[in-house]
């Protein structure tokens, strides 16, 4: 039985993760955290997830000892994720991280912990998006020569980072497959007299509104035809199921950095 702790248990993803862990016969929720000072501290994680009491109180900090949990799933904020990584690295506890919006420096810091613990980090844990990453790379190799590549994404009004981690991951995967640097090829926003579109750039467009769980499209626009690879998430369950699948897979892996493509055997 894999004993899982969830960081950010009161969040949109945290609550869905609690439900998913409970549904999985191989996993057991043993600890839950949220932000110190939040009104949810002391609440039951099961009640927050709409499941009824589970006897797991939401606390402001992770268990102090390594023998109290086997793995941490963290979908919170960059600062909290880095602080949890330091704690888990000290204890030797593996982590599944879904937090997005990390700066380049924070991403480097995160990756450095993979020298100490097994660490899975993916901007999107859905199986469908993971496949779209592969498809976008394949399509880019064939179509990039004659096409303009644009990435669009839409999310709910509460999302705080833009473009989404998934949109950036799609852009990075494409840039990597074309041997381009993302710094040079990404056009993250456009406004005013921008001039004509430059060849070889990867453009991003962002929509925020309502309760959209997460839509992503990669558009390869050529003269006379257009190819679009689109993924639409209709429930956070797709991310939570992927994250719990990653947790079970990661618990058997050696120290190192992994992503969802490793979990699904696509790498
Ligand atoms: P949310 O705001 O609903 O939840 C975040 C939770 O973390 C909140 O309950 C917040 O109080 C808590 N938190 C903040 N600071 C904390 C701290 N110091 N200690 C413990 N808890 C703390 O956000 P969300 O929609 O659940 O998304 C969370 C993150 O996951 C975002 O970065 C989002 O982009 C990302 N996300 C990733 C995927 C994926 O598949 N990788 C999918 C969905 C969301």
C-alpha cells in the first residue's frame, strides 16, 4: 500500500487528488497540508473533497519523519513546492509535482532535487496531453518547414499563470524537436503594430474565463492547409488520475527526474 501525502489539499486539484487516492485500492491518504493561516487548517481532507470524514486532518506542515509517508503529491505554488522539495529531499521521500508557473531559476532549483530523490514533474498529467506532446513533435518535424506554428490555450478565470505550463511544454517539445531554442523562438504576446509574422517563431495566445478546465491547440498553418492538434479537458479527474498513476510508478524508480512520458513508457 502506497502511503500518500497531498500538499494543497483544499485546492481544486488537491480535492480531486484526495478523491482519486481514495478510489485507488493500492493507495492510502496519510497526510494533507494547506497554507498556514488558512481557514481549512484542522478540517478533514475527506470532508473538503466532499467524501465525508477520512480522519486525515489538514495541517500547515508535512509529516516530520520519513517513516510517516511514502510519497508527496504537490499541486500548489512554486514557493511551496520548492520548500516541500527541500523537506522531502532531506527525508528521501519521492515527489510528484504538478505545480506550474515556476520561473527558469525555480525550475533549475526543482530539477536539482532530482539528484537526491525520485522526482516526477509534468505540466500536465493527463494521458491525452502527454500523447499530444508526442504528436506535436512528430507533426513539427514534417510540417514546420512550410507552416507557422501557433499554440492557443484557454483556462478558468482563477488561473494565475499564463501561458499555461502545458502550452509552454508543447512549445518546448516542438522547439526541441526542431533544434531551436525556446527563448529565441517563442512569441509570448502580441500587441499594436507588430509587423508581419516572422518565420520560425512559435506564437502563443491565451484565453481566461468561466470554468474552462483546460483547452490546448497546436496549429500548423501553411498556405492552403492547416493541421490542428487539440486537447480539451472536461474534468480535473484526468490530471488527478495521471498524477496518482505517476505516484505508483515513481515509487519503484531510482533517484532521477521523470515526466509523464516516462510514466506512460513513451520516452
Ligand atoms: P488552487 O489555488 O485551487 O489550489 C492550490 C492550493 O495550494 C490552495 O488550497 C492553496 O491554499 C494551497 N497552498 C498555497 N500555499 C501553500 C502552502 N505554503 N502549503 C500548503 N498549501 C498551500 O489551484 P489548483 O487549480 O488546484 O492548481 C494548483 C497548481 O497545479 C497550479 O500551479 C496549477 O497550474 C497546477 N495544475 C497542474 C496540472 C497538471 O496536470 N500538472 C493540472 C491542474 C493544475
